[in-house]
C-alpha cells in the first residue's frame, strides 16, 4: 500500500507530545511491513538543520487561480527518519516561527490558516510529484481538514479516485476551532455550511475530519467508547455516534529501544525480570541522589504534565494525608503554575518524604520509572497513555484510573489476582484515589513475595508496534472498501 501520513510533529525532528512518537514509530513499522510510506510534517524553522534537507519539489498551491492572494509558493524538503522518507512542507510565511503552535501559552492567531494550508499543500505535493496514496492517514485537528479537502476539492480528480482517508484522534479535547475566514486558501471548502462541522461562522477542524474521513480511530478501544458518551466526548459525542460504525480503537505500541531496563543507558544499574534485586539497588541510588532516606520504604513515582487532565486535582487534596504514612513520593512535572505552587508547598512540608522537580529531565524520568515501586497516573481522561506502559516494562506497578487506554493496558490486581499487574480505581474522586494508594501500601508491607510476582507479571507484558501496525493495516483495508464519495 502507498500511505501519505500527515502529522503536525514527529519525534526525531520536533516533538511536543505523544503524537510525535506515533508519527515516527507507526510509519517506521509500516515500512518494515513492506508499505510505501511518506510522512509529511510542516517545515518549522525550529527543526535543527531543516535548511540542509534536500528540496525535491517546488510548487504553488492554487497555481491556477487568478487571485494572487490564493497562490502560495512552497517547497517540499526531504529527509530520512528512521527507515522511511519524510517530507517537510517549507513555507516560511507560516512555519518560520519561534514555536510550533504559539508563544507564551498563546496559540498563533492564524493557526487555522497555517494548518489548513499544510493539509492542502501536502495533498497538492502528492498530486504534482506523482505519489498516488491508497491511504491518506491524518492525525488530530491539525490535519482534520485534509479528508474534507480530498473529498471536495479533488472529488472528480482521477488521480485520487482510489484514495481513502483515515483520521486518528490522539486527544479529542483539542479540536481546532477557527473562523471560517481562516480557510480562505482553500475556497473549495471555505463556505461549506454543515451543522456537523460548523457553528455560525466558526469551523471545527476535528469535526471536519470526523465527518469526512472514511474511517476514524482513536488510540485505545476504551477511549473510542468514551468519545461516544456525553461525559467523555468533549462536546462531540453526537459526531462520534453518527460515525460509530466507522469508529474503532487501536492501542499505541511502545518503542522499547528507549524504554528497556536491561539496556537503559540512563541507569547506573540495569536489570531484567531475572535480576529484580538490581531494581532495588537502583532505588537506593535514586534515594541517595535526591536526599531521601535510603532503605526499603515504598516509593511512589510520577512523571506528568501538571494539568487537570492528568488527575493532579485528585492527587493534591490527599497527598498530605498519604505522606503521613511511611512512604516516599517523587514527582517530576511542569505545567499549570498554580498546580506547581501547590505541589511545591506539599513537598516543602514533607522534605524527608517527598521530592518535586518542576522541570522535565529525561534522565530523571527514566530513573523514576526504574526506581519506583508504584507509578501514579490518576488521569481524568487518557486517550492511550505511555507512562503506564513504560512502568510495566520496568516492573513498576501502575496506579491508574479506569479510563481510556489506562483501562485497556493495566490489569487490576484486586479484580484479577493471577494476572494483575497494577491497581485501578474508578471514580474521579480524591478519596477513592487515597483508598487505592492505601491498598498498594498494605500489599507492599504485608506480602513482599506477592509484590515480586506482580512485578514479574508487569515486566512480561509487551505492547509492540508490529501488533498495533497489523490492526492499522486491517483498518486501511476496511477504508479501501468504502465506496467513492
């Protein structure tokens, strides 16, 4: 199959979140499986060495238009990422800025124009370079207009007659809502009036993708279901319900080359499921590094953005009470300044038991995963989640809320003693989180041999991209069976 994979970022070039990891790992696995893949991202001015990448095409979007303001020149630059070809849409007017999406926590005012242009230019470049995709794979709101462009602008173009589109929703809370005037560079879609994608003069880019894509998936079956509920649909439950026959969930794979305790270069002492005693030595080293008392005290770790989504609002009200027990807590995270101040205040009151690091340090993040006995992820919603998967690989038992991908990847010990590899609580309640934390503490103190067995369970579990890729291939095949628009 030929696949044109559109994303706003990709690990190895530029990254702000989990989408970037998927945009590198999934095309790489598709290429290994014999598919002809082109990843396409914007050519941001902050990508190191972007100006050294080979220019493989120079064109003009809307080159046949009589209106000069609609004709936008761009270049396609090429580099190799992992084992596949990556195109970068080079248009300094839109992408030569100090950041990808905005400055000082303020989104760029013209993001609607920037990313609708990107989607249109990517399809235009495929058309003019002769790369005829079977599948146009779009990701999140940034490329939500691409299926719409494919359907409306190229509806009668024989070049795309057999092309079908797939939209992956990585986080449905971010939808890209803009005034329709920002679509002026794609006049074929600017004035479309449709209650499923617009309200008044505003257009919702994610709704565009959900309405026009041939198939839609999210990054876990649990999250796919939640999006069809009014509690979990982020205001778009009706849109997802209308497409429920074309909606599915596929859990992300994990790149274990970066997250393997037996080879992790950030660890002074590596370990495997056959040398769990070395995990304990790593715990002692981290305790000493962070000036915590060295010893067999249960250690709870957390690496997360300080946002309400990550359940920080559930943790803060009960953290003082939990720290009254003989436990240690290490939290690394940046984000909401108010949540950061509260976290700093609690850490100051419990200097001998808690460490809070308000910066992201990749080495420390790996060491927290490796040294901790338990890992906290009390998310309000979590489309897939990666840290719980990393935690399982490191024999660090995840404590998660039963939402989205967390529910799909962690087996609750209290529900399934034999196969359990973590702890799950249901309600978005601080008291229920505290109760769950205390359950883990009791097990740690009363049954060390059972703790070791659970850690072995966790380390034996794998979420491989080759397995996820097989499901994406099936999704592509289903998309190709859809009738022409």
